[in-house]
C-alpha cells in the first residue's frame, strides 16, 4: 500500500520526495511549526528568523548522497509573484543534489543582492552565482562589498556574475551603455579589491574614482562569471573571467563553436582552458508538465528573446533572418505590450507558435525524463563543463533530475567544486 505521506511523481510512480515538495506546487514553510503552507499571492506575514530548520522531512532520504556540481538551475525562473518562492526552490535543489543555483535580476522583486543573501542563508552546500547583474547599476565598492559579503557568508560558494544587459532598458533608465572594455576593467578592479588593494585615482573604461578600498587584510579569490552571447563577450570570458554562462536555445553547432571560442581565448591569454568553466543554459521542459506551462516555457520564452534581441539570436545561430522579419511584422506581436512569456495567454502563444520554426525550439531538453537526460548529457559532449536546467524550478525538475542522477558519469565530474566558477580540483 502506498504511503499516504508521499506524493505521486510526474510519471505516476510513488515518489520519495516529501509532501512539502509536491511536484508542480510552490510552497512556503511555517518555520515555527515546520508546516508547508500553500502560496498563491505574496503575503506580508512575518517569517520567524530564530530556530529556522531546513525545509525538509527529517525522515526523508535524498535520491542521491552526491552533489552533482555539473548541473544547476535558475531560481525564480520567469516572472514569480513572490521572491519567497526561492526558499523552497533552493532547499529542494540541495535535496535533489543539484550543484549550483544561478540568480538573474529584474528591476521588480528580483534585486540580485537581496536574493543572493537569501540563497546563501538558507543553503549549506549549493554553489551560487549571479547570472547576471550589471556593473553600471551600483557603485563598484557596493558591488565589491556585496561579493565579499557573499563569499564569507557562504564560505566560498559564491561567484559574482556580470553581463552586458539590454541596451534599450539602460537607455530608458538613463544608464550608460555597457562595453566589453568596461566589463574587463571592472573585473580587474574587483580582483584587486578582493585581494586587499587600495585603488587610487582609477581612470579607465569602467569609470573614474578618486579612491577605492574594501579591507586591506583581504586576500580572497572570489571567482567571476560572465554571461556571454556575442564573440567579444565570449573572448572576454575566456581571458578575464572564471566561468561563462551561454544563452538559451543555442543550436548544437553554435554551442560547440562558442565553447571553443571561450577556451581558445583563455589559451591565448596564457590560461589553462580547463580552468574556465563554460555553462550551457539549456531549456529543460519535460512532458510531465502541463501543456500550457510547456508552451510558455518554450514558445513564450523564445518569443521574448526575439522581442528583446532577435537579431543577435538569429545571427549567432545562423538562422534565416526572413523568419524574424515575419515574426516582428505580425500584427499581434508588433502591438503586444510587455514580454510574451509573462503576459500572453495560452491561446495567444498558440498563435505565436505558428511564427517560430520547430527547429528553433529543438535545442532543448524535452520529452520523457529519459529523453531529457540524454539531451543534457549531449551538452557535455559538445564541450560544456556544466548544464543549467533552465526555465524550470527544482519542483518541476524532479523526475528529470532523478533520472539523470542514475545515469551520470560520477568519475567524469568528481573533481568539480561546488562553486560554479572555480576550476576543477
């Protein structure tokens, strides 16, 4: 007889996941009594900070005792209604053995320093990386202090991740455009500050400051991650950063090419290419999810990318620009207000799906858990050092991660540290 305390997983079989992690739900925890409570809308209910225990059934046995440092996930994927969702997500990820938590930033309820501190506080072993924030939104001392605080809070599990951002948003907000030279200059400043230097009279591409200093007693290596898309960013990642996060929906040919681009740039800079970890950002949407959710995470997400920077997507993947032109000219798309993956209904996304070739969506892990596992493994064969299971929460990834954990090559990844940007041991 099935234990009534255990939910049934997405494949119809009895799962070993505790009730508080029921697949497809997002729940908070009452830290006083350790009761899961359903969450539909954000609540200002006080959350006790003393005596907080892990969000876990004490009698539950994790599916694997091994932390899989070659896979990661993005917390608060898409458009969450509350940042508190990450509490259950991160603890579920650690339970499953997912190695790294990546954090993106949006200027609403996803301010990245706050989210990073929360992830660090509620976790004990998972690696953490911002992927990404932008160097032009904070004073460099604020960013440097954020990184050093996270470094000590997590005992070395944190990587500061930067990115180029979206130029149109910066222009609207009155922020300067980010250049490759600025990011390289800024990365060098971060390394110097974290090693205890006092920088006097800096005048470089990133800006001009009379003096910059954190703590002269610091001598810390806080690895840096770069989210990269175009050739200039990829080369920068190879020569000046410790890890590179690629973009979603890269074809196999593109993935193999850009990985080689990063590794070659590292080698040309006199670095060991193996020390620069390249992460595939791989859409992972299993068929155990409802149809409308899968549509949003595939068609909706691709459509939003095409809205924001379609030319770069098409050029990078060597796709037909005429398809993008037709997409943009569509009356519904042209007049749609907001991001399609956030605002469009299921029926509207079905209309948009007719504008996107199937092969553009093919570079993803879809189908059964076994199908998804094979697709994930194929990313490593293309040269990637890690795979971010993108677009799904750990709750939604349960059957896929369980399947992957039984088929992974343990020896191949045994030397990977938890920090997603540290070189293999």
